[in-house]
C-alpha cells in the first residue's frame, strides 16, 4: 500500500503571481469570493434594488413638486384676515360646491320689542371641499390648528387654502371681490354691531335694520341738538387739524333706565349711516393695552359705545394703587385711551350711565367728555308724541290720555314703560287709556 503523495506545488504559478501587484491579487480573490458566495450575491442585488428605488422615489417627488409649482397655485387665507369671514359666508351660499363637512353658526337677535329670534347658518367646516367657480375647479382646504391658539380668546387659529390651476390664478381676486361685495350688500341699509374679539372687532349677529331717528322720542330739542353737534364735528376735521386739536369728540348721555339712551345712539348711527362698536369695560380679560389697541382700530364710520360706564369702576378710586376697575383695566388706562398720546383720532365716543354722580370728575373733563345731556323720564311732550306715533290721527284720545295721566299724578314714568303699554294695545288706544294705572307699578309686564 503506497503512502499518499503530498500535493504538488506549482512554483511557476506562485512566482508569476508574486511578480504581480498585491492589489491585483486581492481584487481577484475578492471577486472570486463574491461570485462563488450566494449570500453576497443576493445582498448586493438587494442593495442595488433599494438604491434604485430610493433614487426613483426621490425623482418622482422632485418631479411632482416641480409639476405642482408649474401647474397649480395656492391661496392661503388666515382666520385673522378680514376676508376670512367674507369667504366663508360666500362659500356657504355658493351653489356649485361639494361639501361633506359643515359647521353651524348661530346668530341670536334681540329685537326692540324684546322678542328674540335665532338664525342658523351652515358654513364649510374643517376638511376639504371642491367648488367650481367661473368654470374652474378649486380645492378648498379649511384647517384648524390643534396647537396654536389665540391667547386672547382661546380659539384655535384657522386657515383656508384654495388650490387651482396656475392658469386660473386670476380668479382668486375675482372671488375675493365677489365675497366682499356680497358681505357689504348684506349690510347695505343696515347697522352693523361690532364687539371685541380678542384684539380685533368682529360683527355681532346679523346686521340690524336702520332705526329711524324719529322712532326714538326724546324731550323737545334734545335729539336735534345732539344730531347737529355730531354732524358739525364730522365736517370740521380741517378746523381741528389747523389748530392742533385732537380730532375726536366724546358724548355722555345720562339718566334713569329705560329713557332711551342706547336706542337713540342706535337711531343716530342709522341716520349717519354709521356702525356701532360696543366695548364692555367690565370684561374680565380686558387690559389697558388691549383697550388702547381696540380704540385705535375701530372700523371706519363707526361710533364707539361704552355702556353703563359707572358700573365699570368703583365710586372712589384710591390714588395709592390707581385701581379703579374690578378687572385688568385701570382708571388711568381708560383716561389715556380716551385722550392720551396714543389715543385714536377721528373718533366719536358715546358713554351712557344711570348714575352720573358716581363718575370721577377726571373722566368728565373736556377732551374726554365734550357734550353732556340728561335723557330723563317721559315728559308731556314725549307722551303726546309717542301716543300719536302709535295711534295716528287720534288727537282727542291723546288729550284724554294726557288728562288722565295728570289726574293720576304719575311720576317718573320711563319711555320704555309707555312703549310697553302702547305695544300691548297696538290697535286699541282706548285700552291704553283704561290701563294707564298699570304704569304706577314698575313691575308690570305687558
């Protein structure tokens, strides 16, 4: 039995390899391992495939982004912009739209006779909506931020984004102007009531029909005196500027409740074709800075109304801490807002109070209050005017009503009480005469 022979060694081959470079040897060996090892072969294929897909995806994203920028255009309308509410109102009435997400807006209206009516308006809610405007399709996306809040009122910020073809971008202007025109037309011939909403003014409820100046009957000559003074102020801007006098005017209407102070201001606004901005000084989160900001950003052609100004601060303010109000507004903050360095120009301010004796003299000086007038309980002049306004051509019955009024020696009867009596007997003047005794009881509810 022969012993195994040792493997032969090809010295010539080794010599030939040694004559080559080390790099060539390593490269050849690595290539041999890769080709002969199935695991390495499969992994390399996957790596190449993944790299190819990633590059393809990146190319698609970049291409789609490029095409989006070239073919589509966006318009963003933030909720803080005035056109935001205009657009929502326009879209709620736009017929060619596809909306599956709706929100409700409830408007409560209190009428002069005390009746309350409620209107519901369905507007597009958060989500995507499709509309067609002048033949062009637009995608509307209303988004509500879950993190960003308006710190003044705690409501989330919202945006509406409109997307359409780049060629139809000019329609954005047409749409916004149409929405504005629709909003203004709805308010045409009406008085808009604004209330503070954080740092800005927003319409409260639906616009009210203008109240005729003659529908509020004050004592003889008072209404004409106030109206003439306001009209004279409105045409005297140049006179104020030439003399370096701040162009603003403040009015104080004082008197018992139900005498027609606020009703007259509403009628005055209708006569002047002005709106009304109501500011509640007792609001909990109202501060000096916000008060000053609101008074300096009153909508054009608006009267600023501060109702029951006596109830907003204590009768006697303490000089030690200058705290005259029950909330964040200080007494000096109100004074500075009325006639300070940063106070508003071209402003008409009306204040009302039932207790003028509670007002600090500093508030009543000229420059803050330039015109004071008492709006008192009903006089015979007002009784006669009101009776004949409700019951036209009933002069004899009017005199009978006044004679009975004198005989009963009725005192301190407000115009609101008289109106309640006349409204209750709107078609029967004799019934009003028979029920005149009920005016003695202020708790009577018609």
